[in-house]
């Protein structure tokens, strides 16, 4: 077992899985959080272990404070520390604002924004004791620019950016850095139903991003960027320059 532990939420697939693998390559043991697909989570755990570090899957719903508190307490009891937290889990429930249901508003705010409050609070507690730690929040370019049809999602991601900057100010003196990544269009299950050919025209790099493009930047912010905190790094092929 290595001495450093990273917790990645929503890590059984997509961007979260790529982040987990990238942090494993950097020598971190990994906690793979997942919501429902135990088989996919276990496959991720095996892929991480093949890189020579330890990994374990923990099922909890990041939007449920009780489940989060119970699982984080178990993780801390077992491993004694958390060095990196990637708040990655997220969902979309798109629709025009005037037709948006309260249910879809709440689901997206709870899963994408309140989750970061629930998960970060107990993690920051142990990071404060360690006097070190790094948090990376998975925002989105639409949290910076807004997007028609995504009032709930844009508000949640903009909220994550505000949370990132505030925690950076509150926790810097404790040796804890907090940054955000704002991906553009990335090839994952979340974007598989979009006609992405329409978007590449507006992307200077003329392609969608891959989960690994995001993971490399997450690893940079979490592991290498010792003097960077409170920043939002857009990783979007130039989409919102
Ligand atoms: P994805 O749908 O493949 O992955 C999302 C992950 O979050 C899944 O593993 C899912 O099970 C997990 N999750 C959802 N609700 C959860 C809950 N309540 N508790 C625990 N886990 C939960 O999509 P993708 O693209 O990998 O998304 C990852 C993050 O990146 C999300 O926060 C998303 O908003 C963000 N993002 C994605 C972009 C894209 O173009 N794909 C663009 C900008 C941001």
C-alpha cells in the first residue's frame, strides 16, 4: 500500500475513472466511489490495482449526506488519511427554464453541488489534521458561460466554482489547495446522445475532449501544482476563449 490516498467520486466510468487511473499512475491508492454499477466499479478497481497501487470501491450516493458521512468515516477509519479528493460525480436533467420541473432542478443541484458540500466537509476535517490536501472540483464551461437548456446544471457548476474559490481562501493557511476543472464537450456517456458534429466547428482544436484530457489536468492540479489554488482551468479545446 502507498502512503497517499485519493478519493474520486463517480469513478466507475467516464471522466472519474480516467482521473482515478491517472492518480493511480502518480502512485496514489484510490477509493473508487460509485452510485450503482458495482461491476463497473470493480473493473475500475482491478485496472487500478494492475498499476501497482491499492484500490477499493465504496458505494454511496453523493447527494445523500447520511450515506456520505457513513462512508467517509469508514474510509478514514480504515486508511487514516485522504490526500486528494476529486468531486467528480454529476448528472444532467436538461430542459428549457420555463418548463423545468422542481424535481429536475433539485436533482441536479443536489447531485452536482450539494454533493461537494457533503463530501468535502468530512474530508477537509481530516485534511486539516494532516495540514495538507488537495481538492479538485469538476465544474464545466457552462458554469462559466451559461447554456440555454441547462439552467439547473449551469447554476450547479457556477456554484461549484464559487465553492472552490471560497474554500481556497478558507483552507490555504492549513496547507489545503482547492481548484476546479471546467471541461468542454468530452466523449463520455453524458454526451453520447448529443449530435457532437455540430460543436466541433466551434472548437479551435476541432475535436471533442477525451476523459484522459481532463484527467491529466486534474492530476496536475491535485499533485503537481503546489502554488496554485482557487483556480478554474478550462479544458475545452478552446471552446470558450
Ligand atoms: P458520466 O455520466 O459518464 O459519469 C458520471 C458519474 O457520476 C457516473 O459514474 C455516475 O454513476 C456518477 N454519479 C452520478 N450521480 C451520482 C451520485 N448521486 N452518487 C455517486 N455517483 C454518482 O459522465 P462524465 O462525463 O464522466 O461526467 C463526470 C463529471 O464531469 C460530471 O460532474 C459532469 O458534470 C462533468 N462534465 C462532463 C462534461 C462532458 O462533456 N462529458 C463536460 C463538463 C463537465
